[in-house]
């Protein structure tokens, strides 16, 4: 049994310092053979040492599940090289995760994960345990892959209702947003049982991010295709506060160390909005707007840990696009890596974890 102790967790969270520390890519968590108590201790210890480098009632709905004709999977493989960083793309069409070196552009694909992957959406690499988390829409699971492994070590399913985006806080708690009821499900570190459920005002909960004070930001929409906003939850709380900006079908979100919020919009089928926006703390109007190339739909967003680059999954282009960060009115997106598929998620081994 895992006992929740709010005091020490959030005292540690508020006292944590920001430092430019990258966790060795050679470490991985073996959840499969550990007891619950051991898993909790190991995960919490790893996250305490992994610092960043510089309610409404549920409404049935959510955006409809995509339907794709199954395709032949790529050969499953991944042999990481010592000291190398990697970028992961959620290949929705092929139900697989495509892996590329994090350095350079237009690199050759170096790995593929297919086991346990079923119409993937958002993905998250947890630097504390060196594990990849994949949200699988079709079978209502989140699967976890230790660094270098193509086989899942843990599968979450309790409380999931078409999961879209996973994210792990620095203490190892997993949060997963649901498309079909507008909720976010929280699991304590080392447990696959639901700890608590956060209800947004929306029918669909989308991208999530933490700031350096431990607040959780959740993008949501109030109808299957239409207006939405962002709700902010204090550490440990299941009651949030809508922070006010009006967004049309928001998807990905990330927050930098200064508290700037970067979010993207996809608009409705009748009025597409395909752009990335930055909001300074406290503002309801964007300070910077970056248009997507060819009006493609932006999905998951990601900052690297030193906040030098922003990445976004470009749906129909099958690409992870990048941009120099901070954003400016002159920002141009470039192709980091690309596959011949429809893609939803992007993450990397040196992502920003606040």
C-alpha cells in the first residue's frame, strides 16, 4: 500500500532548486520486478535528484477517434549509443514510436517501438527514471518503456477514457488527460491505481505542463470542436482555476522557467487556426504568434531542457518541427525530423522538466 503524504512532497517541491543537470541516458527503471514499496522509493529518489537544466461536471463527448487502415509495422529495434540523446515521434497512422537522434536535422531513423502501442497520441520522456510514456487512444492505456527497451515495463489503464497526453512531475507522479470526459487522472509514483481525478470545465482535456513552482496547466476544450482555455491547478489540488485566455481547439502546451505559456491552436473544421502562441504570465492576449507552415495542425509541444529550442508535432506533415527559443515575431519553424505518416506527439530525452 502506498500512503500519500502531502506535506513532505510539496515542501520538497517548493524548496527544489533549478540546476543544469542531465540524467545519464544509460539508467533505466525496472518497474516490472519491483515491489510497490521499492518502486515508490526508487522513483521518488530518482526524481528528487533530477532537476531541470536551465470544475464542471463531465460531459460526454470529445473529438472522435480517427480511423486508419492498419499498415505493416516497421521492424522493431532500438540500440541507443552511450551519451546520445534521442527524439521520439508518435506515429499515429502506423501505431508506432519513431526514434531519431536529438542532434542535427533530417536524420535517419534509428529506432522503432511497436509493442503495446495502439494509435498513439501524446508522449513524454521522464528524465528521472529514463522512461518513455506513450498514451494509446485505441486501447485506453499508457505504456512505459525504460530507456533502450522496445517492450513496455508498466501499463496503466485504470480511469483512462481515450487518453491523449501523459506527463510526469519531478516526483514521479503520472498525470494523463482524457479526451472523452475532460478529466486528468493522477497516479502516485510507483502505482498504477488512480490517486485522484481532476475535472476540467471541458469535454476534452488536452496538453499539460508544469511550471517551476509545481502548478499544473491543462489545456481543454468545451465542446468536441470549439472554444477552450487553460486551467491551472495548485500542487496537490484537484480544484483548478481557469486563467482566462480564449483558445480554439487547443492541443499542446508547455511552460518555460519564467512562467511564459506556449500553447497551440488548431481551430474548428470550418475555421482552422494553425498557430503557436506565447502568453507572458498574467496575460490573456498572446505576445507572439507563430504560424504553422502550410496551415498544418500543430499538436504536442516541447521545450528542450536548456530552453534553446521549441518543438511541435506537425500532424499531416509527419514532422517534428523546431524553432529557436525564445520565440519572436520573426520565428520560422524548421523540419527537425520527418516520417511518412500522421503524427501526434513529440518528446526527447533532454526535455524541459520543471
